[in-house]
């Protein structure tokens, strides 16, 4: 049973680590979104300013990245919940508490 417990504890730690990294990345992308907004404020076609087309492209690429990251986060949340449920079923962990990882 010790090997099984160790395996599932590692699996849970890796799953939660992935979810944490995805959360960190979401925070970083939101900061990038703010930076793009700031850069786009000065758009009077002066030399060195970001063009309207480039600003729109940046926003579109960022929106695509945010959408993809949210989809990845949903998969990671479900994986964490699956591992927690498996550990409970195997008697390796207590029932999930009142604040399980939220589903999106």
C-alpha cells in the first residue's frame, strides 16, 4: 500500500503543481493584457507608436491565448478532482473538504 500511496501523492502533487503554473500564467497574461492596453493608448500614427492594426493583432493573439489557457485550466482542474476522488476511493485520503478545486 505504501507504493500506491506514494504514487498517488506524487500524482496529486504534480497535478496541483500544473494547476498552480496555469494560474500563474493566467496572471501573467492578464498583466500582458494591461500592458497592451497601455501601449495602445498612444496611437496617433507618430513614429515609434504601435499601429492600430498591430494593436488589434496583439489583442486577438492575447484573446486566443487566454481562451486556450482557460480550456487547459478546466482540464487541469478536472484532473486534480479525478486524482482526489481516486485517492478517496482507495482509502488513501479523506473525503474532499468543503472547498474542493472548483470546476469551471
